[in-house]
């Protein structure tokens, strides 16, 4: 059974159909890409999958359960995490505290224990601290644990955002243009990071990206969105050689 399945998914803003008849499946532990020209509806799809928008038509089934009318918080608890086009870190907080924000569901002590500073509270905080540091080690960020998030280089801020998303223990990770603003060296490093994340955490990953070298280099399947509908779906090789995809990106000669 697919981990995520959408059936006839759509959303309409007034007279504009931003997404229409979006039919898509993601299997467990797979790495998928979602590409398309600017304005094709890619981020809108992410917003539908994470409860930011409620669809006007269709179904979203995740791990056998409907996501309709679920809030972003409920969807996160069910196992979907995401990053954003524009980095949304708590910039004045430390690097490790940014990750701990994602671990707040993992705390196993009561409010009473925290207020009274009981042993249970200190044991819980110690466990959360170790979990946060282990995630930072995956991304080679532990040496920056006490630094403010805003002081990290751009590429490392992207990594920190992914680490925070992983702190929620997702089954599906949505990455919205993770390579945006990166130089070629940072992009190559990100490719390796995404591969490591998929293998180490055994999760499915769906990414939106305009860097075709990155998409073609790591994705097993790719969906192409154009004017809110799926134009093509297949392996990187099939997508690369699809004439409809070439036309959508490059246009046709008069």
C-alpha cells in the first residue's frame, strides 16, 4: 500500500484552479521529485498535503488515513514534516534549541516535574539534548550547537531546517526547493545529505526543486506539474526525454 495517495486532489481560489485532478502516489522509503515551471502549483500541493490549505475536491490518504480537515499540527503528529522555500528558523535561538523545538513531542515529563525541577524533568531534558545532538551530528552541525541560527552560513541553515523537520520523526519529508540560493558546492553537499537522510532514517522524501541536476541525480520517480495538473510521471530518464515536458519548460517554435 502506498504511503501517500492523492485522488482527484484540487483547490480553487475564486475562479482560479490552482491544482486540479492531482493524482499521485508515494511509496515508503522512496525519493520522489515534483517539478514544473514557476506558477505550476507545486508549493500549493505541499500546502494541501500539510493542511495549510484545505482542498475543494479530492482525497489525501496518508498511511491508510484521510488527511482531510486535519490541521498542520495533526498532520505533523501523523508523520509528515516539511521545509519551506524561504528558510524559517528561529534565528535568535541557538542551533540546538531549533532542533529541540521539533522534539517537544518526545518529552516524557509532566509540567509539574518541570515547574518543581524534579529528577524526571532533568532526565527528560538530558534525553532530548542527546537526541538533538545526534541529529546535528548527521548534518555535521554539532560544533555549532550553541551558536545562534542566524550566524550559520546559508547552506548550513538549510541543513538545520531539515534537521528540525526530522526531529518530529516523520514518515514522509517534504522539501520545498532545498537547493534554492545555494552555490554548486553546497548543492552537491545537499545531494549527499538527502541520500544519507533517506537511508539513515528510512523515510520517504518528496522534493520540489528547479535544479535539474539535483533532481535527476537523486530522485527515483519524478512528477511534472503544469497549470496545476500532472503532465508526466516516470523515471528521470523518461521525464528527460518526454516531449511534453520539454515543451512545458522551453516552449515551442512558431
